C-alpha cells in the first residue's frame, strides 16, 4: 500500500493511508411474494456499502414496485431511516439506483442485511437483482 503526502513541500506532512477498495458484485433472484427477502448478507463483523443495485425483469408480467432497504424489518415503513430506494421495474425492462462514488453510497449497520420486498403484487417469475457493493469494517 502506498502512502501519499498531502500539503506543501517542505512542511511536515503526515502520510495519508487509504483503505484498499474492493468492488464486489453479486447476482440474486428476487422474491416471488410480498414478504421481505434478504438479497445480501455481509461478512460477519462488516457493513455493506451500496454502490449500485439493478433489477431486471425478463418476463412480461407488468410493472412492479420494489422496496430496497437495510435491516430485517418486515417493510420500509417500519424503519424509514434504513431505506435506500423504491424501484419501479417496468414490464420486460430494468431499473436501478443511482451509481454512488467511492465512500458515498448508503451504508448499513454492522451485520445488517440488504433486504428487498415487493409492494402490492409480486411477480410469478423472480426478478434478477445485480448488486455492486463494498464491505467495510
């Protein structure tokens, strides 16, 4: 790991050490009912920081609303402070959250899972979920 020096030359500067950045990607199948489903569980003792989440509907069943949030609450309304987004997945299409820069995305609590839940009606075929994330101590 390389240390960078910040400030003007000639001044005493403390080295700035950045943590290694490792982007992880996971694909999961979404739930086929309206109850909460865990899309991603962090490694024990770590937190998940979301970079981007994309949902893809391959079957033509209509438009679905999907809640995305951290924690094991039954829905987003129970703990709105942990909410990330509500995605409207179109018929045979995709929707995604915005792409966050390094260290700027929503971050869950330690050992807190990333959860998804359908609002209203759920599809008969699972929606594919692509999660780009990092794990932080």
